[in-house]
């Protein structure tokens, strides 16, 4: 059995997609693979929570992981997929501060990776998509705050560099979206719509297959 744990925020949770988001699409794909060939058996958990930052993931990753590997045999696998950062980068227009500053984000992510490495060497970070700044400055549901693509890129760069340093996997999303008419892939300027989620799923699935992780 392979247990797949997918940690993240509302994009992982699956907002604005008829099929439950890219993480649930991946779950459906892996469950189908399990049914088609008995040598594969995947148990997939979508652990995305709307509004989460790296601080929130750090606080819950150990507990959430332990609860889901109780029946795992020693020779069986755990795969971590982690996608976080855009909420950390939210900028408060009044205080001129981020929700989680860049250094704290880096420290949190370092600790998250340390915990994950206790259980597996198959740790994959999934980067964030760009936003439509015409709709996110300010954020409609957080009038004093904004999402900014320059900030999202800075946080994503930290994630990528940490993955490179720790020899972990990093899946690039931002640049792939940017090469397309990405605003058409967003539902509210932040969250992917069904087409956006489908694209992220395909990118993640192809990466996992190519690197023989699934």
C-alpha cells in the first residue's frame, strides 16, 4: 500500500471545481489505477484546509500524518505532496506586512520538511499559480489585503530553493500558467476553476509518473 498525503490550502481543498480540485482528481486517478491492477494500492488523503499558511501546516502535519499511517506496514510507502505559500504572501495594505514574512515562511517550510523526512523520502512541493491582480488588489473578502504576483513568485522561489537544497521534488506551476491566458483558468482571481484544476492535476500526475513516484 502507498499512502498519499496532500497538505495545502483552499486550492488543495478543491474550491471552485466540479470534480473537487486537483488533489481529488489525483485521488480518483490513483484509485482507478488501484482497481485496474491489484499490485497497486493507493490510499489518498486530501488534507487541504482553506486559509492555511505554512504556520498552520507546521502545526498539524505531524499529528495528521500519524493518524493516517497506523495500519501501514514497514515496507510500504508514504508520499507527501505539499502546496503552500500564497496565503503566507498576503500583503496587508495598512500594516505593510505579509501574513507570514519570508524568513518565517522559510523557517516553517524547513521544519515541515524535517518532519516529513521522518516518514518518507518521497516529498513533493507543488508551486502556486499566479493571480489576477485586477481582482486581488484588494482581495474582495479581505479588503485591507492583497495578493501580488511578485510576492507569490518570491515565496515560490524560496520553496524551490529549499527543495533543491534538501534534494526534494519541486513541481513548477506558476510559469506554466503564465505562458497561457491564465486569467481564464481562475474563478475569482485567486482560485483555479475546473479547467485550472484539471491543468494542475495533469502537471502533477505527469511529474509523478515521469519520476516513477506512482
